[in-house]
C-alpha cells in the first residue's frame, strides 16, 4: 500500500493551499486517515484526522477553524484544505492511514512521503 501526498508549495501568509493524499488501495486497517506535520527541529505533530464515513473529524487546536479535512472514498483520497495560513504552518505535511482515528502517530500503519508547505510572511 502506498500513500502519495501532493499539493504543497510556497504561499504568502493569509493564503490557502489544498493537500491531497491518494492511496494505491484500501485495506481494512486504513479506515482512518490523518495529517501530521513536522517543522525543522521539531517533532512530528498531529494536524487533523477523519473516520471512514467522514462523520467525525478532529483537529489540533492550532489549526481549528482554518483547516478542513475531508475524504473521497471512491478515489481513496483524503484532502486537507488549509486557509488563513500562517508562517508557523510551515512544515512537511504527512498523510497517514490506520484503523481508528487518533492524534498519536504510532496508531497509524501507513504513511505518505510528505509534501512541503512553506508560508512566507
């Protein structure tokens, strides 16, 4: 199983980006999807997660109200819409898949390669 993240780039503060993460296939232990990020010199941190049906979403306090996670199961794809971006959002963003939603990285079995998001102030 492979996860392919895309959509990162350079954007000015206040701008928007939409990240996508496509899975090569779906297995029983991939119902939950999430995004994490890692800034230089910092630990990987949870950003958002979503359950299989999309009925439950969870966000880190730092992105609540600005980011939206969604999914299209027919396409095996999860999205992260990022609005009102700030310089502190600069990081490599990773998508992940696991059995249940969690804000803990070890709970996820599959990881994408990461996509760089850079927000200039």
